[in-house]
C-alpha cells in the first residue's frame, strides 16, 4: 500500500529531514520525492510505501499534520487509493 504526502509552506531549514524522520520512525519507506523552493515557498511531494507502517494510517496522518504545524507548514497525507480515485478522468 502506498500514500502521497504533500508539504507546502514558507521555506525553512530541515523540512525534508523532519518529515522523512517521522516516516522512518514508523516504518514508512520513501519511494520517490520531489521538492522545490519558489520565491521562499517550499513545496514537496513524497510517494511512500506504508506496507510496513507500525502505526494505524490515521495515527500517521495525525503525527505528520502535527509535525507540520510545529514547523509552520501544511502537511497533507492521502492514501494512494483515494488519490487515484480523485484524479481519474
């Protein structure tokens, strides 16, 4: 099972490190990541494997949302099935 994690907000040091550390702490494997900084705004999309995640998906969502709030950025976690359903033509 996979999920998509997006992070948006004002750029500051350590955003990628803090989000990836939270993922590693619960067994979430980062498959692919892309990030950009545009005029001081940070944008990142991560595609992650949640098969070995040691916590319920809802807990992962809450943890990453809270971590984002602490960093002053918006973190959104979406299960791949929901992502695919939303983007079907």
